[in-house]
């Protein structure tokens, strides 16, 4: 079943996606102090001190935060590429419409709630 999303709705979703993209990019730039991910990681590794174990934990948290932001940016980029295609708003697993409420909250959603829950369960199972 395909979703019919009209042009004004797509424009609203595009604005939401671009706002979130800009906010995440600014957050990442501020966090990395304008450095690339590699430069930032190198700087963290080069810091010395007697608190090396604590720095290791801090570095892991820092890199995990950057990874999460980069993953969300990738989802947003894919959503922007798909936004004006006929199947935008359709679950990539079951083909059902993704609820408008879900797209309003998470406009990069690729799956309906049911399929996303199943997908997350499978991912969690594979991590064990």
C-alpha cells in the first residue's frame, strides 16, 4: 500500500529534515571544535596524564556520541534523497504507509512502528 503525501506535506517534512540536519551538524562541529572526526580522535588519543583509564572511558563516550550523530545525519541524508520519490512514507519492509504522526516526529523513518520494533529486536538478538 503506497502513501500519498502531498507537496505541502513533503515541503514541511523537508524543512524539518533540514532543520535537524543543520542542528546536528552544528552540534558535531561544536563538539569536535571544527576538526574532522579523525583529527578529533587523534587529539583525544594524544592527551596524556595520570588519569588514563578515565580518559579511555571519556574517549569511548565521546566517540559513541559522534557515531550516533553521524548515523542520524546519514538517515536524514537518505530521507532527503527519497523525499520526492513516490514511495516516500512507505515502510521498506512491509510496504504499508508509515503513520503521518511518526513521520512528523521522525521524518527520516524508513519503517512503520511494527516493522521498526521487529528490526530492533533482530539487531539486538544479533548483538548477543
